[in-house]
C-alpha cells in the first residue's frame, strides 16, 4: 500500500539527532512517506550547535512549491524556522490552506543555549496550527509567564489555546512530577494531563522534534488530536527508553527511532 505523505519544514542537524533528520526518521519508523523543506542548515553534534545558516525565504517557497505541487501531503509539522522572513513564507502557505493538519513546534532555543528562532517568527504561524507543542521554556517565552510546575503548564496551555492554535500541548519533559513526565493538552474546550514514566537519561536530543513529527503522522492517518498526541507521547517514551544506554557522541545523544 502506498504510504501517506507527511512534510517537515525545519532546520537540519548535522549530528542526525534533531531537526529534519529526526523528523524523517520518525516518519519512516511510523510508516509515513516523509518529504522535507529545509529552513536552515546547522552545524551541530551531541554537544551543541556550532553554527547556523538560515536559508533565503525564496528557497523555502521554492521547496514548498516543489513538494506541494506534486505530493498529496496529508499533514505538516514545522520546527526551527530561523528568521521571521522564513516564518512569513511558511505562514503564507498556511494562510492559503496549503498546509493541512499543521503541527507547530515553536523551536526557540536549543538545550545547548543556541538561539534557533524568535518569538515573533513563531507567533506568525501559531494561528494556523491544529496543534502547537511548546516545551516549558517555549511556553514561558510565548506567554511571558514562568512555566515550571504542572499548574503553570495548565495555565500556559489554556492561555495559548485561547489565543490561536486549536490545541496546545505543553510538554513537561523538564519537570519531574513525582517520577512522571506530564504533558498538558488544552483545546476543544477541554484540558487533559498525559502521564508517562520519566525515562532517566541524558540522551534526549531531538525529543521535541520527534514528538511533533509523530503527532503529524497520526493526524495524517485521520486520528483526532487527543489520540494523536497520546500515541506520540508513547512513541517518544519508547524512543527515549531504547537509546538510554547508547553511546553516540560525548554529549546528549539521539533517540532510538
Ligand atoms: N537543532 C534543530 C535543527 C532543531 O530543530 C532543534 C529542535 O528543536 C534542536 C536543534 C534542538 O534540539 P535539542 O534542544 O533537543 O538539543
């Protein structure tokens, strides 16, 4: 059977753990056919980001036209956008209805501290998102309020969902909630907590990218948002567990797709 086509619009990671490379691995692992629009090239490895080259907005538009003009794309995720001008190019396509089942991962700062995007760029895309997936730091940057507890995650998810995206998942991988990793999903008039056992590992590079890519695959298959988000959380927990004893690079290693 022909696989369903998904699209990632994101930056590359030369170390293969995050960004476009992670997204394509998730798409393949979950049985989708992955296409990709590159927004920026990063030089990075498991220790961090060494350099970033944002691509010109027209190059992003050209890639979008090539992919969307040929493939029957069923769901899209965005990751690192790099510059406001690139975000505008992607937002134009979203506004024109060319990006179905849009999942927006508001990538702002790499765990290593390197800036990969700006709030004003992410905000251009949020109104078109079916699901947005900020982590706690990103949710704090987008709401202007601290997000360090589950209660604050609930408040941030509800505030963000009221302001644009149909659904918001604030991911809580950085919050230790009594040995659990709790994500908060708000939207459609409901707020739910998704729980999984915390996986004790430093090899979590690309977790956010993988989560949003997995949501996109499930939306492409027609799952409702809460089902897609729960399945993606299970996928990420499995991928973290599988790689926890891997030794790839000296820093934060990738997940096991
Ligand atoms: N590099 C790229 C290209 C990304 O898209 C992301 C994503 O979120 C990261 C790096 C950040 O990865 P992490 O903070 O998990 O190291």
